[in-house]
């Protein structure tokens, strides 16, 4: 792998761009418990960056730091070349970061289309009165946001369920709808928290294909947490490995695969 200050070339010949997110010395505590212990790593524009580790390693906590749900007690978050101050999740979303959740967080009584449209709420600036009478700016925003939602629906091949209440859908399609809701925000950085958890083999293959298409065709930078090591090694450009809140590995899939400390962590008992 060739590294430069601005970009590097992956093992399969893809050129990955400059650093978009840089985590420096992140430490996160809950009372006397350190969930994350002085961890640093970066994510480069255009790559798929995996965060892996046994249960309880601190992976979701790290994703929550990136997305603004938690603010670390120590360390710095740099995004697109600027140090990020403590921010609320909606502010992080407006800055260009979208995410999915480990446990599906959709509105089950709403249709697929309406759920996806909620991903555009941060881009709606028309006042309540304008929205109520649906005139002028409110009408233009609604039309534009609906068009974007429909494009994502086509991209993820869920046209046939666009008017179906989410509560009636099987698990795999719900996961795809949640991905659509994150994508419609047109993020610079997409965070996926166990996007294939609970899926069967066929559903995992479909989701893997969509993640690759999102990265390749939409040009979206992706950071994902995933326990299926086959999926991680096939999809990722680089992998960072956590265990008990520490970083124990960071590199290409091949480098991580040969790291003895990583091997030992995965051969041990999963811990909480």
C-alpha cells in the first residue's frame, strides 16, 4: 500500500483521498469505567473503514463519539480539516455525517417513503406556516426532498414497498430502509452500526452489494461496525480493531488478519 500526505492506493488499486475524519487520543469515561482509552485513527475520503472487536470492546461508543451522541472527556475530533467542538447529534448530521443503528430505529406505523423522507428534516428550513399552507419555499423543499428520496428508493431497489408501512416488512428490508434514510441526507461520512446483524446469508450478500455500490457509485465514505469477519475482510479498505476500549490493531485487512493480538482477542471469550 502506498501512502502519501494526500492520498494512498489500496491493495486492489483504488485511490483513496485525504483524511476526512481524524480522531486524536479519544478517551470516553462513564463514571469510573473507561469505555475508550486514548484511541487515535483516521478515515479517508472514499474508503470503507471497518471498526471491529469483541462484544463490549467500545465500538458503538466510538461511533457515538463520531456522531455526537457522546462527547469524550479527552481527545479531539477533526472533521474535514477542522477541529470539531462539542456538538449535538443534529449538528453533526447537518455537518455531513449520517448513521444507521444497531437496533432498527424506524417509525413502524409510517410508510417506507415517509420514513426515508425524515432523513431530509435537517434540510428543511421553511417555517411552520409555510409548511401548513404548502406554498413557496415549503413546496419547493418538499418536491426536491421527495425527488431525492425517490432516487434512493430506486438505487436500493425498494420501489415495490415504497408505500408499505415499515412495521409490515421483514427484517432485511427494514435494514435497507434504514440505510435509505441515512443516504437521503447525502452525507459525506456514513456510519453503519452492524448493518448485517441478524441477517441470513442471502440478506448479507444483498447488503454487502449495496454498501459497495454506495461507496463506488455514490462516492460515499463509510465507517462500519460488523462482526462477520468474512464481510469485513471483503468490503473494507482498512480495519481498526478495538478490545476492552483499547486499539489493538490498525491496517489493511491482510495486516489485521496476521496481527497476533487481534487473533488472540477473537479467539478469547466475548466480553461485556
